[in-house]
C-alpha cells in the first residue's frame, strides 16, 4: 500500500529511512535516498533541479509531492565594524534575524531558534515580542548556510563558530535545536565540529540537565546577568521558577555528564549589577561551576528598556576583581550596535 501524500510538505522533514521507504514504494531504488539526503544536508540544495545525479523521473516525483522550504534573505545590513545582520523570511512569511560576526581569527554565525520569544528578559528587544512559533531544524540549518555563504563570499573566510544566541530560547525548542546541530555537525551534513558550537540559554534547569543526559557535544552558555535571586528576578523573570540554586545544580550536572565548556554571560548594567558586591556574588556562584569561563558584556540599549551600560572604569574594575580571584574572564565589546545587531537588540525592526 502506497503512502498517501495529500499536500506538499518539506522533504527535509523526512528521515533518511522514511525517504528510502517512500522511494521504494514508488518504484525507485532505495539508494537514491542517500543521494537526496546528501543534496539536502551536505550541498544545501534549494531545489530538486539541482540534484543532477538523479533521473528526471525521480526529480519530477519529488517535485510532485514535496518542496524544499528554504528561507530567503530579505534584507542585509553591514555595520561599520563589518558585522552583517540579515533578515530571513520563512516559508510562511514570518521573519527572523541572524548575524555574521567577523574577527581576525574567526567567523561566527549567531542564529535564532524561535520566531520571537516566550521569555520576557527586560533588557532584550526580542523579549518584548510575542513568541509566534518554534523554528524547525531545517530553518536553523538554513541560517547557518546563509551566514556561511556570506563569510565565504564577502570576507573570503570559512565559517568557524556558531552561537545559538539570536531570537528565542533554544531550550524551549529542544528537539529542533538538537536536530539542527546534528545536520550541521554530521559528516553527511556540514561536518562542523560541535566544539565550535555554543547554545545559550536564559536558564531552564531541567533542560540543562537533559542536555547532560543526552550527552551533547556542544558548549553551553548561561545568560546570568545577576548572581543574586532578587536582582535576577527583576532582570529575568524566568529566574522565579529557575533559581540560582537550581541553575548551579544543573550546570554542575551538565559538566559532570559531558565535560563540555560552560560560559556565564554577564551584562553589566549601570547601577544595577555593577558593584563590587555584585562581582563578589558572581564569583561565589562561578567558583562552584567546574571549568567555567565568564564573559563580561557591554549593554546595548534598546528603546523599550531604561537600562544603561556601565561606565568603562566600573566595567574594568568589575572584571579585575574576578580576575584577581583567579576566574577566567573575557570582556566582550559589542559588535554591530549601529545596525541593531548586537546582543539583545534583535527585534526585526529593519526588515
């Protein structure tokens, strides 16, 4: 009995075995499925016509029943520091944003995992949007491919790193995020090292533990921004149900299970979380996380929020305190601020 295909759907939603079964049912040779999969995930084909080692009959069969719902770049802005922000239109017309961040020794893609966001972090432009839907794995993969092409074509450099730090909370789109990592890292896909991938979370303790149980190979970043529950509740309401104690335990568990790098992201807000007491609280939290690294980040103002970036002297003093305690610290300078491409600024304004 043949599979009934009432309407076209994205061929990329089929597993390799599902695709093979469907081809065999329709009189095709099963090995064609592997060829199609290679076109989809290794060569990033956007149409069946590109699959030139398939017969015309096979391509027509695919086109009759399926489509490839690849995203399109609708707008591209280049910052004075060479950061590139892209607006991507999805098959249903919804818009997301992704960013290419160039540096001397690396090219980093910052990708989105949701259309909008269901969390309400007070400093983040995306947090003031509604979450319209999760992205599927192919839509996340497509962002990486588009940004990879920008790096190669515009800067003649390969893409070296990927951060899931764009729009949305990756751990609230868990299955699609992990599937996208598989497509990106698989030898049958883009074949990038998972050690070059960092997934960032606002802090969902049970899902951090699940990452550990699933034995993921990528790195983890926690958007912390305060190591005091009362302050973090104000900045990031998710902290009310995912307290610092719960997050500490989940990060320890993640490291115990995977041994992967953990980074604490800490935006320093003027007269909010920039005192020596705040630095001491951060140290007390960080020292309990094995192998942790701390990124001190400049704040990028948004129109919805009243937060301000702390002054350079206070920021330097804050970082010095942590370094003096033996903590591994990097001060991250904002990139792409002039085109609203910096951390916390993605909101789909320029599309």
